[in-house]
C-alpha cells in the first residue's frame, strides 16, 4: 500500500512539475493583443510595422491612420521580448515610447517591447 502511494505521488509530481513550455496552455504559447501607435508621422502617406514576429517583412503589417494623425495596429503577441521598427514612408523609425532599443540590420535602431 505504501509503495503504491509513493508511486502515485511520484506520478502526480511529474505532472505538476512538467515544464510549462510543453503544456498547450503555457503562458509562452498564449497570445494577447498588443497595440502599436506611431505618433510622429501625421504627414506620412504609409506606415508599416516590421518586427521579429513577422520576419521583418516591411509590407505584412500596414498600420491605419487615425483621425488624430497617429498610426495604429493591433497584433497578437506571445509572452517575451519583441523587436520592431515603424517604417514611415519606407524609412525606419524607433518607437519613442518603447521599453528599450537594440541594433538590428538593416534597420539600425529598433525598439524593444516586453509582453507578459
């Protein structure tokens, strides 16, 4: 009986201690909507978001101009740090409200965002 109890406890502990990254409900796999605003481009004709989460594709995430002149897009992102730049009429611009910056080729300075 004691041996069976220890065996059951060990089995239960294995499930409890399972790596969260392997679980389908891990925070690392969950996404949450993140809003991006580009404030310094009211006269721009086009603004796109290029980032590590879209393979730095300059055309895959076009932003929408709001009535106040700011550009906006909402993107579902997973937990972690993400790097991005705004492409204002094709020219890279870092986000002045970002958590930090890093150097990314070919864009130069890119912004960093922490999602939790």
